[in-house]
């Protein structure tokens, strides 16, 4: 009943320009008359009158979705380790104005390229060192991806299809999550989407330029993802693979990506080997990064990540044999491209030894475009029956969390208190969403159907504020930083912070200063580059990397007022520190003690002796550090 062929299509107007066009990778734009639709299998013409603008609301709905994506970016603390580390790298870049080599705790941080750090640092220089400044580049990149999808969909399927494509991407779960997170994947997704769609629109120079910016954001994966999509599609459709490698495009890639790569390689000759062998090849082929997962890891993640639009996107999957048989026909190349966009990278990530949820974010634009194409060129009720069933089950499961909360992970009291209310509210929204989609399908009201799809993800930021705040308090070192800064201020406003086999990633950001770390391996800084080169970096002038046992000497001698940080599970260090110093703050991850009081007869280390094991001390804060956190 909900998928009959003579139902009104999800069309709001005519394609831009009113003309059709075609490319090697696309079918002609399809212009539908809003007055009638012809059904021909039985040689009978059935005309269904449609209103001239069945969807007057999508632009407003898209605006609401964009507001929701950026709602309350400053409302919760940075989540360690990734957000805290990335925000601190950007803070140090803004402080030093060194926009060439990223630094973490004053040490070269070559694990990731420059683009995200530079963007966040530039915003911090304008607005201050806040969570919003750290997250804003991800939000801006998500908005740009929405605009790009809307532009391409408008060119291919009409004005209103553009609004729908942008709305579909803006109201999926994974784009929402990473539009609000200070990591690189939203920016990477913008670049890979621009590369794939640039080839689709026969703009290869722009496509390779986008890959270059992506490579400066997250490395070679920005080239791998588009080629994993475009090469299989070219082979399947009989297009030229060589055409994907135009000389002008490669020149544009080199002109954008090589200058930074060469400059960093000159400053750090080990960088090329590290980025290609250690950070890329080893990450893909070995388990050394401790991010392994079962081969089926992404099977439950992708449907949730692409919810709710994955349901209309896959609604025509049963016709795949027809599409494959006609794969060399330009009219079928678009769904085949979307299939390649999903399957080839997903297979690569499945075989990859490192697995994280955000790795599949670059696949989400394909879901948005596939859903848009199915809804605009087919029945407006495409996938409605399946969505209603899934949403009913999901809504009831969320409501059930108010009575039964599984605990596979440890939760703080604040998190346990916040989950039931958020789950109940979101569960009610999901149930209402099911009702709206069902009503829109039964009443032939496409506008209601689209509202039903979009409302779930739009509601999440407004309903989850307390839960996000509780998670941020648990996953951040902001509270420890506040207690540490207050203690050092009482001690005269100067002093040092020393991590005892511990480095809370967000602590330096909230303190506004690097901290010293007593460590044997440097692994506490969560940087593979620093850990691989710990002994060389330890000997550098002013290095924050101190010998593992230095903290005992610093506690006994106390050359300067020092706050000591230890991991919550480091019982030996905590017992020793607790016997000598007051406890300043403690959470489930770290504990802070001190500050120690300098002994009057303790000689200060002589100039130039900072490299000796017995004379090293935590680096003093630089002038101006610590006044903006």
C-alpha cells in the first residue's frame, strides 16, 4: 500500500535551469511535472494531481537542522583523549604562531597533518581558548558538506532535491556526532565528498585539489577513499580509469600538498618514513595501534550511523540485478556510484586492522544522496513501512532504558542520573517520528514524511545537554585543572605541574600551559611519534620528558612549588604522594596532589645542567602561559 507506483513523487519543482544534461558518471537530470505522473506498465495512464509545492518547509527544516548541529558546542568539556589532545595542539600553535609543525606539550607532533590544527588555532586567536573554538572547524566542515551535497543534488534532480540532500546528511546520527567533536573526520569527509562529486561533475582538477586538502588533514587516506570509490565504478561502467588521473589534477594535488610535506621533511627528516610506514601502513596492516576489532565491527555501526536515511536509501536494493545488468547505461550509473561509495571503502575498513566508528563517516554522503534520489525519482513513501517498524522498536528500546540500564561500561553517578531522562525524551521523539512517517505515507503528505525522518536527529542536541555535560565531566581533566591552577595561584602564581607516569590530554589546554611528565616511554602523551622518538626528544633543551623516577627526587627536593598528577590506578605513586602532600582533586582517571613547598636550602639547578638526570626539573611556565584556559 505504501509503495504503489502511482503515488505522488517527492518533487517540489523543476530542475535548476529546466534543462537536462549528462556526464560519463551520471544519468540525465530528470524533470518531473508537478501536475501529473504517468504509469505505463499496463498501458494505462493514471494522473494524480499534486499541489504545486508539496514541500514548502525543507529550507526551514534544513536551517533548524544546521542550528541543531552546532547547538551548545561549549556546553560540555573536551572529551579525552582525542579532543583534549587536538585542542592542546591547536592552542600551542596559536600561542607560538608556528603554523608549520604541530606541537604537543612543546614536542613535535607529527601524527596528523596541519589543516585542522591550523583552522582551530586561527579561531582561537580570534575568539580565545574555548571548547567552541576547538570544535568549530568540524562544525564548519559539516556545513560545507551539507552545502556541497545540496548543490550537486540540485543540479541533478531539481531545486527541492537539493534541500532534501542537505537535510538528509544534516540529520544522520554520525554526521551530528562528529560535527560537534574536535577531530579530523568531518573535514576529511568534506574533502573526500568534494573529490568524488568533483569527478562526477567532470571537474577533475577540483577533485584532486580536494584530495590534497584532505591529505593535509588526515594523510593518505584522503586519496585512498575517493580512488576506492571511483576506480571500481569506472571498471564496472566501462569508463576510463586513466581519466581519473589527469595531468592537471595531479599538478594541482602536488602544488597544494607538497610544499608543507617538503618543509616538514626538511625540518624532521624522519617524517616521510614515519607518515607512510608507521602511521599509514602499520595502522592498516598491524595490531600495534591497539584498535583491533572483529571483522563484523561495522555491521551494527553503519545502520545506526546512517539512521534514519539509510532506510529510504536501501529501499530499492531488491532491484540491484537490473541496475547491474544495465551498468554501462548512463541512467544507472548514479546508484552504482553510491553502491561503490558504500561497499568498497567499507570492505577496506573491515580488512583494516585499526577500526573506529568515525572511519565510516566519509560513507554517509552516499547514503544521503541515495535516499534523496530514491525519494525524488520514486514514490514519496519509499521505505516508509520499514522505517515505521524500525522506529517503533528503537523508540520502545529507548523508553525501556528508564527501567533497565545495561552496564557493560562503568558510569559515573551523574551519567546514570542523566541517561534515563534523555532516553525517555528521545524515545518519545522516535515514536512520534514513526507516527509522522506513517501518517505522511497514508495521507500522501510528503512534507509530513520528511519531518518524521528529520525530527529524531534534530532533537538529540536539545535533549542530551545534561548527559553530554556528565560525560564531559567524566572524560575531561577540567576539574583537576581548576584545582591545580587554584593551588599554584595560592603558592604565589608560579610553579610546575609534573605527571607521574600520567598525562591527562586536556589538562594542558585547561591550564593554558604544557606540563612535564616523568615517563619511561612517552606513551602517556598518546602520540606514536613522540613514543617512537622518546629518548631523542628527552635530551632536547627544555624537554618535558623526564626520567621515570624523577618525581621521587622532585618530591624530596621540591625545587619549585609542584603539583603532582598520578593515574587513579597507580596505587604506589598515590600512596607515596598522599603521605607527603594534600589531595587537591581526584576523579576516576587521575588524582592531583600538592603543591610541595620548596626547601630553603635546596640549591637551584645551575644553568646548562638541565640535561643531567639528577638536576632536571619541570619546565617553568612561560610568561603569559596559564592566563587563558
